[in-house]
C-alpha cells in the first residue's frame, strides 16, 4: 500500500480503511509525506463524521493528533494549517465569543479588551493559539485608543503581553505593533526599544514595510525608516553593523536611514531639543559609523561638525575628523567647490576640513605631533592635490607635514 492508496480510499469515503493504511505507512516509513497522509485522513474524519453529529470530544482528539503532525508534515503552501484552524474554530465552544469581541474592538476597544482578558487572561493563557491573532488586534486597538491615559509602565506591560502571544509573524498586525512601539519610544523615558526590536524580530518586516507610505497627498517615511529614527533617538548604544545586518534590505539603504536620523538628532541636541552631550554624541557617531563607508548623510554630518567646532571648540575637529574619515570616507562630491546662499563660490568640504586640521596640528608642540596624525593628514593633502585643489598654500602645508616627518620631530602614539 502507498500514499496514493490512501488518497483513493479517502475519495471512496472509506475512511477507516484509509486510516489503517496511513498508520501502517507511518510505521513502515515515517516521513513528511506519510505524516501528511495521516493528517488529511484525520481531517476527513472530523469533517464527515464528528462535526455533523456534534461529537466534539472525538473531534478534539483528532485535532490534538493533527496539531502534533502539522509542524512536521509536508505542507509547503499552508493548506494544512488553514484546514486545521478552520476545524479548530468550528469545534471550539468560545469561537463565537472571541469573534464578537474582535469585531467590537473596532468601535469600543476598551470594553472588548477588558472582557477578553477577564475571560481568557492578559496573554491569552486560556485561548487556543489560533485565536491569538484576534486577541493581538484587540490589544493593539486598546493601546491606540487609550495611549494618552495609559502610564508608560502599563504600555510596556501591554507590549510584553503582545510578544507572548502566538500571533502570526510576519503580518499586518505584527508590523502595526512595531509602528506603535516606534512612536511610543519617542515619548517614553524608560522603554528599551533595542530590546523590544530583538524580541520582535527585524526579519519579520514585510516588503511593504520598506515602502514609503502615502496618506492622501502626503508621503510618510516607511516603517523601516521610522524604526531607524526610533533607534537613533532612543539614545541607546547598539552594534550598528549587527543591527544593519538584521534588516533584509540593502545594507546601504538602512545605513543611510540611520545616518539621516543621526544628523537630525545631532541638530536637535545642538538646539537643546534633546538633552545630551553634543561632543560625546559626535564622537560616538564617528566611531560607530565610520567603518560603514561614505554616503551623502555621512558628509552632511561632517559639514555640521565644521559649523559647530569653531573658536574655543575648534580643537575638537582633529580627533573627530580622524575618527570620521576611517579608511577614507570623503566622496568625490566633497572635493567640489560649494555655493553659499548668496551664490558665491566657497571651498569644498574636504578642503575646509583638511586645512582646519592642519591649523590645529600646526599649533601643537613638536612632542604632541604624532607620526600617525602627520601621516594621515599628509595623505589627505595628497588626495586634495589629486582632485585639483593644488595651489601654493596647499603645497606649503603639505611640505611642512613632510618636513616634520623627515625631521623626526613626531612622536609615536602610546
């Protein structure tokens, strides 16, 4: 006998014989195909014999066996999962009540949530997993409807309760909860967004979550970009390379989302909108993001640093620039002359940054000029000359750097 024989017997409505053959096949050769054969025989038993005659106890026994077989059988398109969920809902005596509360949550989320949790527990402890999707929607709608009156601690508990549910992932519900958590993180003071993301699982982002959202004629950032903004504004320290690798999209797209958020946060810190140490934030950015190659937003942060590190703070530029540059993060566009607001041509970002670093080194005593710094800065001048920024002052400064190195006045870094 074979799996084809089981299919033939099912079509002939000889389910007892089909069940015996399916069990014998599993004993002889237990694999994903023989398990699937037994699953569909049990499915037919419930549909044909037990549900029409309201033999719910026998149906529940079959469903219990089906639930054990389902995860380890051949079901690439999910037909078995759908069939199991349909039968389980038909057998479960509280299915109608859960459905009623789910529909009620669209208009009265508070009443629906309180009734559901009193009946089945805050984490659905007394619910079958197939109903966790409905409970997740009720919980999500409750949070959205009461966000202004709920304490931060309560919202964190609700998010924890959601993560304990066996709701489908990825799904619209799962993405909606992430969007809520990202918005909540901006106003929460004790919410660890990075830890929530680890539990949520960035691999659960759907392709639509990377697309720009449209509300009428207004374009809103994609969910992935909003997550990056929330990550940066949380102020938490995280491994940027590891975090970028958690996304399923092109890494350079995610890196630019993060750098754009860093740029706006640094401006907010400078303007006093965010409470943080500006210089520590700049240094932390340079160290974390320099290894991730160049980009337009990386260059914009250099421009921002140039505008902030003036007068008494000018000395900070040298260490920042060395960290920011990494293995060479100046782009071709950074060597081109700029135009100010009046239309006047001004030196390029690269020229301004490199020459200001030279002026800092020039003011240092001979003992404080490290060989590493002089060699790095001389390489920056070579790049300027190669890009056509080659005039007398540039040559003189380059020659000074070479002379300091040759004379052996530079000391090694400790």
